[in-house]
């Protein structure tokens, strides 16, 4: 299962940490992981492009991204969370989404 943890501060989303594998199919053939990875990369690139200077860490089977509290950055992160919720509804038991206050 993919573990999707979003970070919140003062009512705004300020980042995320994602790890794991959805288990929907074998690695390399998993459409849930492909959709998830694509959305994460797009969001990180957009945060960078729009000047939010994301602090991104990539390790084996882990990506973490943090930004300073900002209403517009939070809106982008909220859309990512909603996208993951949609994927989770269509493919149950593949993504566990949590929000942690930091």
C-alpha cells in the first residue's frame, strides 16, 4: 500500500511524504503507481515553477516535499490530495492518506 502523508500547518498543506507500492500489480505494470508517481512529479514541478522553492528529498521508495506555508501552494497540494482520494476510491486498498500537523 502507498503511504501518503500530507503535512499541514495553520490550516494550510505544506508538503508531503510518500512511500510504498500500491500492490495493484507487479512493479513496472502497476497503473495505480504510475498515476500516483506522475501526479507527484507534476505537483513538485508546478510548486517549483510557480516559485514556492520546494525542498524535495528523494530516496529509495520515498519522496518528501516541503514548502513554506502559502495559500496558493496549499491549494496545489490540496488538489494532489483530492486526486489521490479519487484514485483510492477507484482502486481501494492501494493508498493510505493521512494529514499530520507539523
